C-alpha cells in the first residue's frame, strides 16, 4: 500500500516534470522567431502571384508582418490573392 507521504513525493515529482516540459516547449517556441518571406515562399512551394512576394514587398522582411493591406495594395492583387495568401499563411505557420 502507498502511504500519503509517498503519494505526495510522487505528486511533487510529476509537477516538477510538467514544469520542465512547459519550459522546454516555450524555449522551442521562443527560438523559432519569424520566417523570412523568401524562405516561406521557397520552403512551402508557394505558386502563382504569391511566389514573388519578397520582390513585391521589399520593405517587409518577415511573412508574419505581412497584412491584408499589404497584399491588397499590390498591383493586380485582389480578394482572391488575399484569400489564397491567408490560407497558405494559416496552414504553414
């Protein structure tokens, strides 16, 4: 039979393990950082008009910083390209 003291020691061990896991998860998230537009286009095999975003938006370095206004402000881009961009972005980040 397990004593109350043994149970509390085991519970403390489990809590410490969970804290350790959380720290490892957050440290991995923190290291990821942002994704460069060019890398995002190449790594995810983005096609069509979106393929050249890094040329079309030279003042924006990271895909996370691209907004709907940026996409709609591009010549020849409309709602269709915006929806496509948002779908790609949501699926890949």
